[in-house]
């Protein structure tokens, strides 16, 4: 994401470097400032190229990318270059190279000794990708190691740089009993390859049933005794006091022995690095510097490199994630030693083992994971970002998996990323969006389309529905999951797929590319996604409210009280903040807004900590910052017993009292309201004069995102839902929506069509001060992009011409001729204009809807060829009097491929310039294109398959052709039954009903 579009014209730094590499000039001759180039500046950046070109033809930098799976280094540079061309030709903006091959059972066939990750063939492939990317204007991202988590060859499990764990052993003693023997061994043996483990401590603690929970053994915190110094030659002798049952607990530090997924990927094998220490990060960067980054690769990265990428932090351990300096750093951070608290921290297969009292246990665990979060952010994320910048790259990562503050990590990263598979609902994205926007970054990325069990059956329809809601929650970059390299050992038709088969099942996601029939229409999808990204990366984000989160986890599915369930259906938007974000330079209040330059929150909402029993907690420093915000004029709403709040961590002497004193001062301010019930939050906001930027009088599944530039307000609207698992399914909506103008009282509304790239002024709406109200009708998953900007912003010539306030016509719209009324029936229609007068328009006779009765169908049936990457195409022709899915037509029931449907319709002799028609396709799966009389219609909304074909029609006979492309699963069911045979046939093709619905229109 390095393309810098200059507002003054000229070439970006990236363009200069690309030109230098293409010409064979040494790129280092170009002088550039440190760090990374700015991200695209949005609509204001491309004025010289035309008023709306930034939207109609979005830059490569904002177009969607692919996760590009390689069988390690078993790739051919020529094939790599071809695949870059395929991605570019389809309109996508780049790819991320990742060594992933779960589908290959016999890993020895990959020859990691000669073709592993980081090997010479792998480097040659990467250079080939970058070299072709320079020519095609794409960017190439690279994972920091093979697969995930981050690992590099040469690190062994016992190295200081390897991932660490704290294992524990335990044994119980009756009152007065004596233990003689070896220190209790860990309850789990060390992983394969781990040869060393060090005893960190041995403790004794009295069992306290009052502190026990259903899963945890209670201990008395005041009874904890350190027995480490009594250990001799690995043995321990200790007699328990006579006051109850006691527990002996040992703690062992050792390597976790974790390797990256689906390895080995290299020779020597790679082991996961310590994500909490400088040694782990140094192992990664040193390997790249010494073994990977040749001079030519460095130059190519500066010209076409995008980001280094790290997947979600899936550190696997049967114990507790650890690093050697944790006790030291914990004491520096809290002023207290860590070892006395260890009993309530150790884990057994991710389960807590011991507990003190509930409040103390919660506070100890908070302090521990806050320390881990600091180490992760400082030594891993921050250090890797600095290193990436030294190479002209950015750092993109999925900052979750550990119990760390992902909200804070998102503020550090250049690009934070979520995922449609792992995220439970839209609030998971809103956590990352809060970190992004408070830090002043632009992009929130999403790993999209990784559906379990859906290989070769995923439709673009499903992807668009998934991403529709994610975009409303802050996402503005899509990395599709994914594009597989063409072939690999064991691959069968239609070629290598990283995750299919997966343990004998169809596996995750898709392998998009030319192997898919729908690839024929992928350019339409790429254009749509790129235009949505262009809008949502423009200017700065706006959100109505900030929700303070004491524990900044994400990927949890936990939302915000009132806002998630009640506020969002009324138009409210929110993001999540955590403590570290309150110290960012952007955390100031001006004009009643927090972070006034964006996201300009109108209110701060604070509730109990969802992750710890909804306990009302605040760190003293955070409470002081919130008090300062409120004193500066920021409205604040607190839910719960914050007059008796506790510290999230173990308090220092007098800290709880100081916290409550700060909160007493906070609650006394006139702009602060405390409520005790979730249902009262909305009334509290109203009492403070806080309203959302988007409003509708009825609860709705309409979701929104708001961006502001120097020229306009941009609103992204989608008929979506909070989570894909929410029932019942989303239904169509049709109601008024009010949008707020912040760019001036003369701003008028435009509809920006992300499928065609066209911008058109809205013809019918009302104004009330800064508010614009108009009707919104959307089918499930369908989106709408609205711009509120000055007249003529998109090059239209309508200027300050009047618009319609109301009309009894079906539609009022601005066309090239001016304000136009449209209806499906003849008659005289009355339209009230914004100037105050009412005009009448008489429309001529209009034919009724036409439903074609017969279709000629030609099917290109895709079948396995004589090689895994070769497809045989068998032609079939048939005539249909009734449209049916292919699975219900005997000749097509196992077919997959491309179908071309042709029919004719006859229009009357009085058909003239005032007439047109909409072509309604009904059900159609998966992708499609329409032509009329041999002329192509513009791309149409996949989720609302209606095409305006008026300009293509003529009186008399008209030929309509609809080309439909399908996924491959129906063919794979019979060609590879051992993997896909258990799946039901899917209903592909043109199902309809198809109707041509004529209309008449005239200018007012």
C-alpha cells in the first residue's frame, strides 16, 4: 500500500522506484525520506485526471489483493510471472506470498532441502513476482516466515530466540504430611525436540475451598511459600503445616517446540520464535538480512513490495506463554514481584488451574497479560515495524490470538487485519478500527472468504454478503483467501489448492484464478471492491461514539451494551478504545469531540469489563484522562456502579480510594451521566444532546460507515447484519434515511455506483439544516454509496438546479438531460420541486412486463483434462421453456462451467426515445454479464441482479444474452467423489424469473 498519489501531479516515490527497476537503474539512487510513503489521499488527490476518476478507475493500491499460496519454493519463475499477470488482468491490486500446502499429505515430495521456504528457488520465485509486479503496477506482500506463526529456519526449540512456555507440576499434601522426592515434574511432557528445561521456582500453598471454582482449585494467597532454595540436586523435602491440605507447585521454563503450520517448510526446519523478546525478533530479521535479502531483492521490494505480513498469533502451548524476562518486566511495571502470583497464572491446556479470591485473581491476571501485551507490542510488533520501514515496506498483521491488547496493537501497526473466518461479529472489526483511527492510520484489512468446507463451492455472492458488513465496521482492504500456485505434488484437477483436500474434506475457502469459471467475470468483482475501498480509504473516518474497553481483546464476539443491540439498528456507529489509546497525540477534545480531526467521537461510553464479569473497573491513569476529556467538553456515559469502581490490576496502597475520588469528580460534571440499566443508554445520550450522523425512525438492518474529506461526506450503507450466524436472515429494507452534512450547507447528495463507477446526483430528497433525507431500498447484502458534496463535484452539469421533494412517479433522477421522472405506466405525474413549485409530466403508453418464454442455452462444461492443470471444455446445447437450476436438468446436473442464455423479445412500433426497460434476472448463480443486440450492458449489482438496458433496446425484435459462470463443485462431486462426493448438488445457472420491465421517462 505504498502508492502515493500527488495532489500536485507528478510521480510518486514508488512510481519513480518502479521506473528505475524496470529500466535497470539502481533504485538506491533515488533519495526518499525515512519510513514509508503515504497511503492514497482519496478523492482530492486525483483532480487532474478528472472529477471522479479516483472512483471510476480506482488505483491499484486500493484494489483487493489475494493471499497467494505457494508449495514453499517448488515454483517456476515463468509460472510465477504468468500468475501475476492473471491477477493484474483481472483487476486486482496485488498478492501476498505465503508458503501453505495443507493439502499435500507427503511433505517429502516438496523437497524442502532444495526447494524450501527461503531457498534459492523460493527467492528466484519472489524476485520473478516482484519484477512482473513492477511492470504491472501491483504490490507483493511477504509473510515473515513460512506459514504461521512466525518462524525461521535455524532456530531450535532450546534457543533463547525460540517460543517459550512455563509448564507446571503439582502434588497435594495432607496436613502435616512430608514430601520427599524429585521436584514435581510438569503435568505435560515437553514437545518433541525440546531437550532442556529449567526449574524456575517451587512453591507451597494451602488449599482454600472458599476460593475454589468449578474448574479451579482455590488457594490461600497469604499462605504461598517459596521453597526454591530448599531444592537440592533436583530433590525436595518439605513437611506441610498442620492447618489443612497443601499444594506443592513447580514451575518449569522451556521451549514450546512449536513449528509453523503444515511443515516442514525448510531444511533445517523452522521453529516458532519468541514473540515477547528482542531475541525472537532478531532471529527473524537476522535470517532475512543474512539469507534472503539479496541486493536485487532489496531493490525490488522498494519498487513493488507492499507489506511484511504476520497471521494471527496462534502460539500453541500446553502451559503458559512465557519469556525469560517476564518476572523482571512485571516487577518493573507493577512494583511487585511476579512469582508469588504464579499459581493463578499457570495453564493446563488453556485452562486455569488455581485461583485466589475472585477479585484478586482477576487483578493478577490483568497485570500479567498487560505485561505480556507490552512485551509483544514493544519487542515484536514495534521492532518488526521499524525493520520493515528500513526496507521501504510496511507491517500488516492480525494482532490477536494471545490475551493481549489488540486494540493498542492495531494503533502500532501500519495495517491491522481481521478475518471473516475467525471474527464472530462486526464488533471484532470495530476494535481494530478504533486503534487504526486513533493512531491516524488509514487501512484496516480483512482476510476474506475462508469458509470451512467450501472449497470450489464458494460464490462471490457469499463473499460480498460477508464483506458488506465488515466494510461498515471499518474494513477498507480485502485480501482474498486465496489464489493457489498452479501445481504441486499430489495435486489433482483443477490444480493445486492450499487447503483442499483438508484431512479428506473439501477444505477452506477457494483457489480463485483461471481454474474457476467465474474468473471470466472477476474484473467486475475487483472493480466493485476497489471502488468501495477507494471510498472507505478517503479522508478520515467518523464514528458517533467511542466505547472504552478495559481489556482490549478482539476475535471474541463480545460487543458493547446498547450500541451493538439497539444503537446500530437505529443508525449509530461506534468503535472501541483501550487505555493506551488515551495517551496518543490524537486523544484531545475540541468542540465536544474526542480526536476532532477524526474519528471525531461525539461521546465516550464506559461500562464494566465484559471479560471479567462486567466488573466496573478503571485504571487510575485512564480515569484521570477521561476526567480531563469530560472537563474539556466531551459527553461521557457510564453504565454500572462506577461510584464504587475497582482498579483492573492489583492496586497500590490507597489507589482504589484515589480512583473513586477521580470518578466522584467525573460524575459531578454536567456532561457526564451514569446509568444503571443498558436500556437507559440511549436516553442518556439524548439528554446530552448527542445524536448519530445516520438516522432512521425504525430499527433496521441498515449498517453504515462515514468518511470525511475536504470535499465531501461519504456514507457507505449496506443492508447487512451483525454476524453471519444471526437469525433470522436479513430481509429487504425500504425506508427513509437521514444523513448529516459536515462539509457545508450547499452540499447535495450523489449516488456512487461501485459496480459501474458512475456518479449521479440524487433526484428526490429533502433538506433540513445540515440533514439530507431520502428513501433507501436495499436487498439483503446490497450496498449504497452516497456522497454529500458541492454541486458539480463529480463533473455533472446540474449545478444548483432544483431537485424533487416529492413525486407520484416511480422514480425521479438526474440524467444527462436534467431532472427526469420515470414510471412504468402511462399517465400524468405531479412532482414538487425544491423551488416550491409543482410541475406535471405526461408519459406515453408503456408496454407491460415481458417474461421471455423460450431460451436457447449453450453450456461450456468444464471437466478434468489429461493433466491436473488442464481443463477440457465440452459444449452442450439445449432449449428451455422454463428456467431451472442446472442441478434440476438431466443433461446439466453434474455440470460446472459457463452457460450462455439467449432469447428474443419484441417491442412495439411506438417504442421511442422516451422508453427504456429494466432487465430483472431473478435468481442467478454465480456471476453474470448481460448483452442486448450484441452490445454489452454495464456490470450489474450481483446482489440485486437488475440491469438498465434502455439504451440498448430498439423497436421490434431484440436479442438478449445472459452469460452465467458457476463454481466447480458440481463437477468435482463426480470427478473426485472421495473428497467432494458427500456434498449436495448446488443450484447454479439462471433460474429467474427473468422479466423485461419497460418504463417511460421525461425531463421535468
